[in-house]
């Protein structure tokens, strides 16, 4: 217990040290504009990756609709600051809350599905949210919203990111988090042990959506413009890629994955025609040679073709029991 | 009423394109339980191969029907080879790996095909040559129109379906495919070469997607490297709708989705079309998770 606490404070200390260094770099204007916006993007992506990790990595529910939650948060907070002059922090929180409501709404009917079917349903929901935005004049339709005040500063972003990482990480370590891990490892066994699996799946979905919504709000207030097209399923894939590259089920991994993908994206921007090709080759090679991700700790499967169960089956076969 | 029937006919011709792509999805999913996201891009590649071979063959002065058949065959053959090599290079090393790793790889392959296409062909849409002259027929003297193109599409789809049905039902490969999708280990014990069967599945699925690509090019006269994304997703929806793993299901799902979409567009909600497709998907998943034709598999405890 003591050790965990030490690790926790060490992490917080490192984060603040990083914050201080960047703050100095920003005030002395050593950082270029590109690097500045990259830093903000990294923060937003960390929030997205860590929140998706709670859903996919910890609870084992494969969701490809994370960009949908992000867009709900982005649109809500942008409309609040643009049209209703709501201050920045309440607007972001409101965006997160509405996204959380969507998390409950989507979670309730779909979480009876599992594995691939849940993935497809969430993909469908993400696309439906995008198409609703696309066809609603109130939120700007296809051209989206522009002229959103760029209110996301480094300090704001840092604290939002830090708080979300700490909260999610503490949730994972709590009793509830253990219940979620139990669901990931074996849903039927978890149910038999008296865990209300549906409830925990909805909790995980809601918390994930909450932070994705806030990340959306922060990114909307960083880049002036949001369009429905920026929250399509490619964005959802990108978030999954961060989580998987970092290592499913590991918060530190999600952070590393988010940083890695953002860096890769930003620095490959100079070779636009090669960017996506290099990116996809990295993905494929990574999955073939290190499927557990950069910092992966746990391997788990979504079905009977997974390694773990294959191993278990082998064990049963070799021991001779039918 | 006539308007409705007209839209139904248009819907069936869009739906048969979805159905052809959905077959590839459903076969691959049925065998290795992988959502092959790259399938929509194989469709794109097939379309481009069709475009270039049709151009080349038409310049050689062959009659239109020969041009059509030859470019279909060329496109289907090359795409089948592409499908096999994708499976060998990207998916086979992951066969024992986690589902999510395989899925991410499929997404990676999809990006790779799309952006290699952009790099080689440029991002702009290209015009597809008119292989056959388009004629319009009126059904029973009414105002309902049927284009020669639509008849051709339907014919091609039906012929390909029959061939597929024959392969799956009566050939050795088809029997092996059914056995592997039923139980991989048991099939292996019975002496079935599982790797070869999976390759064959990819080859057949990719060939069907390529045929759909050529047909798509002829219908919409425009192809581009990113065109596989939406039809790919829609075809996947169609496969799920019909019950993934079921061949008649893919056909029915594709036709149903195409019809619903066209009717929605004709009612003036064309910008909601994609949303409706996904809404149908979610409703189906909630009320009948294994699709219209799927078997309900109980989870083993």
C-alpha cells in the first residue's frame, strides 16, 4: 500500500515538474507554435486514451464510438461559450456531463451485446451522432462551428488532464475497478461471484464518455473550428490505436500511446503523402511483433480464438480430461 | 405506387453491390472471426483494376460484352491474389493472437491500401469508362424504367451467387470451408488443410468484392482511392443484418439495406441515409443480435 502511494506522489511530482518546465518554455517563447499546439493535442489525446482504456482495456468492452462522445462534448461546450457566453470551465464540464448522459443512453441497450457486436453497435452510434450533427443547422451542419474562442491554455489543459488521469486511475484501483477487471477477465464468472456486470459496464461507459466529452470540449477550444467530419470513425480508430499501442489495460501505457501517436502524426506531417502509409505499417508491424503494446501488462481476448483460452484448452487437452 | 416500385428497382441494384461485398465479410468472419476492415479497400482496388483493364481492352477494339467479361475476370483474379497476400502477410502471423490485435491489423491494412492508392493514383476521383451503352426499358408499358446497367448488375450478382453457392455446397474447398468455420480444431484433425482453406476464403471473398467494385464503377462512373470506406461499412452492416456467417443472410441483408436506403433518399432524406443504415443495424443488434438468418449461439459456461 505504502509503495503504491509513493509511486502515486512521484507521478504527481513528475507531472508538476513537467508542467513547470513547459510553463517556463512557454513564457520565454522558446517553443514554436507547432510544438505548442502539439502539446495541447497530446493532453487532449491522453484524456481520450485513458478514458477509452477504462472501457476497453479495463472493462473489456470493445468500443469504436469514442469520437462520438468527444463530439457531443465538443459541440456542447462550444455552443455554450459561443452563443450563451458561459465561462470556460463550466462549459467544458457541461460538455462532459452531456457526453456522460449519452454514455448511459448508449450503454443501456447495447451492453447486452458483447465482443464484436458491441464494437459494431458503438461504431454505428458514433456515426449516427456524426450524421445528426451533420444535418442539424443549429450546430452548423456540414461546415461545423467556427470562431470558437481559443480558451484552452496550457495550465487549463494540464490540470484537466492530470485530474482525469488521477480520477480514472483511482477508480481502476478501487473496488469498482476490480469489479470491472473481473468482468474483463471472465464475465460469466464475475456474474456468478455476485458482480452486477451490467451496472459496472454502464459505469465504465459513463465515466469514459464523461472524460471523452471534456477532452472534446478542450480540443474545440484549442483549434477554433469543429466539423462533424473531424469526429468520424477514423478518429475513434485513432484513439483505439493509442490505447492498443500503449498497452491495453495500462494507464501509463495509454499515456505513452497517446504521446507516441501524436508525435508520429505531427512529425510525419511534413511528408503528407507518406504519413498514413508509414503510420499503417507501424500499426501492422507493432501488432505482429509486439501485440501487447509498448507497456502492455495483460493479455486478454474477446473470444475463443484468444491466446489465453487457447492455452487453457491446450492444458485441458494435455491433461487428458475431455 | 409506380414511384415506389421504381425506387425498389434502384434499391435492388444498389443492394446487390452491398450484397457482393457483404459475402466476403461474412465468409471471412465465419471462418476466422475477424472483421476484415480491409475488405472495403479490396473493393476499391478491384474497381481500379477494372477501370484500367476496361480502358485498355476497349482501346484494343474488342466488343463491349467481351470487354466487360474480361475486365471482370482480370479484376477478380488480381484482387483474389491481393486478398490471399493480405491474409498471408498480415493476418496469418496473428492467428493465435488476441482478437483486438487482429482487428487493429485489419484497420492498418485498410489504411495502407487506401493511402497507397492515394499515393499512386492521386486523391481525385477518376471517371469510369462506359463499357456498355446504357439503354432504358419500360416495364409492361408503364412509366417504370429499368436501365440495361441495372439488369446487367442483377444478372452478374445472381450468376456470382449461384457460382458461390455451388462452390460452398458441392466442391471440396467449400466443404472444407464449412468444416473449418464449424470447428477449426476438429477440421484440422480430419485432415483439412486449414491454412489453404482460409486462403481460399479470402480469395473468393476478394474476388466477389472486386466484381462489386467493377459494377460500382459502371453504375456511378466515378472511382477514387477512399471510395471503399463507406460501402465497406455498409456492406458490413448488411452482413450483420442478415446474420454474419450466413451466405443467404448476406444477400438478403445487402438487398434490404440497399432498398431501405434508396427509399429513404427518395423520400427526401438523402443526407440521413447513412444514419438510417446504422440505426437499422443497432435495432437489429438489440432485438436479434445474431441477425435475421443467424443462429443464436449460447455462450458456454
